[in-house]
């Protein structure tokens, strides 16, 4: 199945943008009358037919809405400090999208080595990963924010913070309630400061462990993402 994305689908005909048109016609070598699929990233999927295989303005006709059982019963939000090497953060965004994440917030901490982030490139990474993995829900990418702003925002009941310091952290698998919306906070390469950890706890964040090994920032994000998805998938009613 060839999947394309557009945020708004409001007619029976649609014109792919130039980037999507080129990918469709030049890369995938699709032509007039070929079947493709279109999603708005909100859970809707449509079967379409190419009516004009112009590599700059490829036109498609929507034939039918495809029934889908892809309903999310939980919301996974990971707030992570962007890594100094942006490629590593992009890797996290890509793989988390493929695995199944609903919301990503880049967060700047006291020890963050990266203090600036362009989200346009990350949006492209998300869309590409969404199409590649045939996801019809597009993860939300929030604007970067300061640590203090993030922990003071109203959020779901299940809030966790993962850090390297040992002592009072609890196992994520044993503390996450299946089917619950969850926010997991992951710090920079230099970890959270003691003051940040204290503030997070005072704001209801529960310290968690992601295993006995010390993980890179982006690896910790992937482990958290996969753990939440596996717990929920194992407890979904048949």
C-alpha cells in the first residue's frame, strides 16, 4: 500500500503537493489509474486513484473511505531534552512515530547542551515515518519549552520522570496503568539537575527506572515508548 498524507481532505478530488507528487511519480513510478491511499493523520484513511500523474501536481480521486480499527485507547506523550547531536533526536522522533507515540515535546533543561531547535525538519521526519509505517494518526509535535513551563502545565494523571540517579525510582512496567494517558519526561545527556528532579516530584512526577543499564537520551525515549505500547497491546481485549 502506498500512503500519502495531507492535513485537510474536504473533497472527492485532491492534488498532492510538489514533494509528494515527485515521490509518487518519480520515486515510486506510479501512473494514471494506479491505486494509492490518503490519510489526514486524524485516523481517516481513503482509497484513491491517480487521475493525472504530473510529477509536480499529481491529482488523485477519492473512491472510498476505508474502514479502520485503529483506535487509540491511551495517549502517550514523551517530553525529551533534544540531544546535542540533532541526528540522534531525529532518530528518536522517527522510531517513536513508527512504534506508536501521540505527542512529543522538546524540553530545555539546566544541563541541555542544545538550546535551540527547528521543528520544521522534525515535522518532515514525523510525516515520512508515519507514511512508511502506514500509521493514520500523526503524532503532535509541540514547540520546544522550558523544563519549568512543562512541569507546571496541566496534564494527565500518570506522570513519570526517568533519570540516572538511583534510589527512589520505581519500575515503569509495574507503575503504569494499562489504558491510561501518560507523560514521560526524559532529560539531556548530562541528566536532570537535583533541583529539577525535586521540582518534578513536587509537581506529581513519579521517578521511574527503564532498566538496569544506563541509556542514552534517545534510547531511553524509545524504551519508554515501546514499554507503554507493549503493556497496552498485551491488555487490549480481543
